[in-house]
């Protein structure tokens, strides 16, 4: 199949691209850096520098939309919020406009979203139809999803992945936690009672593959493991797998002072469960946190 991926050089996109290449698909990656694409994949993929390169004759069986500026590593100024919105909602709108001009429409659009869609909801168990609390992260995800769903106008099946914390040792939040935790400097965030909804990266990829291979799948899916845990449990288990203590908590007030509104991403609580995936029989290879951490940290074991 011909598959176009935006965000194909990122933490999730790179692993997904490698998996799809192993299945003999022709991959096209939207990227401003053809050099970076070449360094990662050699001549195995083709690069689009801009969506304006898509013409009426362009043919993609599937489009996977993962692009977006990092949401957590810069303070949310008004300018930064606009950059985040443009990189997700704006790009998705452009992508749907490109689909509009294609004579041969893609069969499927898989588009990113996040568990931030639900907002800070304490202990409430959240499924795909749960009501959301309105904040910046929710509005961002809502607009992002609505932009992608516009592709249904052209007869394209759309699947939305409301992704939680993605676990793999070589990237994402887990990689950033490993340094201090290996030094015994890790600990809970705030009071540690907030729920963390996570997923092993390999399972995330398998969800995307299931969407590709299952025409009945459509709409929003919680891309999270069926074992959300509180932050204090997550940090204690990570420390245990690294054979280190976890005794240095990060006070909530310090995060709020340092990060402002963005601190809600770490202090907020989202007990998200993959109801639709489980109902449709999806099998997780790493359904619980210990199995995923063991998988991610296999090279870290003494």
C-alpha cells in the first residue's frame, strides 16, 4: 500500500514507519528535512517537503497524521499555544484540503489526538463517549479531531487515536525520567494521586495496524493500556525496575511556578480506559505496567 505519514520521524512515527516498511508498504513522509528522513530510513521512503506537492494524481491508500509541535517542553505563552494549534489543527485542515483535490481518495485517515481531550477528571473512569472538561488541552484535541473528521465528507474512513503516555526507553517522557531515576533522584509528582493513562509503544503501533486492517473500526479510540495507575504507583514501579529508591517528590507548587498552566499535564488526573478496543477484541501485548516497563527497560536490568 501507499501510505503517507506526517510526523514520521518522531518518537512514535519512526517506529511505526519501520514496522510498515517491514510489511513491504511504500511509505511517504511529510517532512521539512529530507536529510533527516534519509538518515533514518535511507532510500526506503520518499519525502514530501510540503503538502502543496500533492496533486489530483497523488495516490495514497492510507494517511497517518501524527505531526505536532511538542506540547510539554515550552511554557504555554499565547504565542506558544498558537504554534501548538497550528501544528495540529492547521496541518490537519491542510491535509483534508489535499484529500479534497485527490482524484483517488485514501481509504483511511488515522489522526492523532490525546487523552488530554477529557481534561482533569480525578478518579472518574473515562471512556470514548465520556463528557470532557473544557480547558486548553481539551479544546485543542477537540478541534484537532473535528478537523480530521471532515475527511469523512469525501468518503474517507477516519480513526482517531486518543493517546496516553507512550512508553519506550529511547524517547518520550520515560526517557526523560530515566536519568534522575537512575541516580535515585526520582519521586512522585505532587501528591501522586493523579491517574496516569499510558500505553507501550509496540501496542500503540498494533492499534494503528488493527485500524488499517479492520474496516469496521472508525471514530475515536482511547489508545491506552487497560491498566491506568496513579502517579505514585507509576514512579515506585519505575524505581523498582531500575533498582533505585523513589524518595524525592516534586512539589506541585514548584511545577506550577515553573510551568504555569502547562503543569496541569503532569498534575491533572485522567483515568482513561480503552473501552472500544476491548469491546472489539483487541489484545494488548503489554496490558499491565510491569510487563511494559520490563519490555522497555530490558537493557537497563543489572
